[in-house]
C-alpha cells in the first residue's frame, strides 16, 4: 500500500499517514491522517474490521467491537487534513491481534457517470508484551507442481515477499500467491503454488524475502 493515492485528474489525490500501525501493550488509541493534496473535495467512509486468516489461507474481515474508528464518515476539502482516531477496546493475549481499517471514497450524490472507487486498506496490529514471528515451511506435491506452506507458529505477524524454489542444477521457479495479502498473521498459514514437479523426498531449495531480509533453507517434498 502506497502512502499517497493518485486519482484521475477530476478526483481527489489523497495521502494516508501512517500506512500501518503497530500498537504496544497499554496503548489503545492511535491516529491516521488523511491529506487531500488536490483534485477537489472528497467524501470518505471509514470502517474497521478484525482480520483473520482461516485454514483456507484466505483473508477474512469481520465486524468486531474490539476496534472503533471515528469519524465513520467525513468530507475532506482540497488542501485540508482529517484525523481518524482508532481505538482498540481489547488488549492482545499471548498472540498479536490484527485488524484492518478500510477507507472508501464515495461518489458525489449528483454523479451521472461511472466513477472509479478508491479503497485503501490499512493494517492495524496490537502486539503482546513479547514474542516473535516464527515461520515453519513445508513443500507438498500438488497438481502441476508444489504447494508451499508457511505456518506462523510465533506470536507476531510477518510479511513474506517473493519466494522461489529450485532443484539442483535447475533454474529457480517463483512461487505464486494469488489474490492474497503477503502477511502471515500469528498462528496462520499462507500457501504458494509453484510449477516445479518433484517426487516425494526430493530436496529443494527455498529462498524467501521475509520482512525485507532474504532467508534460505532446504525442504523435503512431502507426498
């Protein structure tokens, strides 16, 4: 997510600061600034959701009383700044809590043409007093190649960038994460597909970008 969102010439150009929030234990209130850099006034709707990653590997957003945003809707003239207040009502337990704040630009009431809708999704994390992210990787045979699974058994989220798999003396194959966010939340899994046929027991080399750092390890393909 970029901090500034550029729109067509007739629409507002909005900047969001910060683009991600991690709260510490005992800190319940945070703020997000929305700046209208030009292009006319904009009306925005703000909603907050708990963010879950079930076993399917998808991203689910559900309504929750654990997080509140204010104001829920506002008009932002060109050149002005609006502060959105984000309040967490539930402290984290052993594992980090994850939320997302969605900001949607609403079309003007008299609009007669089709408008491109702006949606910005900002992650909010409530961290416990201690803990780290801890990814455990597996490679499992699947139709057309491999299914690569990252299970975060740690207490904090982590962000996985590009991953690649390689057999000895073969060029690396990039893993694909389709229609999903690159985060792996605490206690959750993420699945990547890779067109790399390999028999069970084959040793493959995994290289991944995790929180901006490159890591590598060898995996044994499972049936």
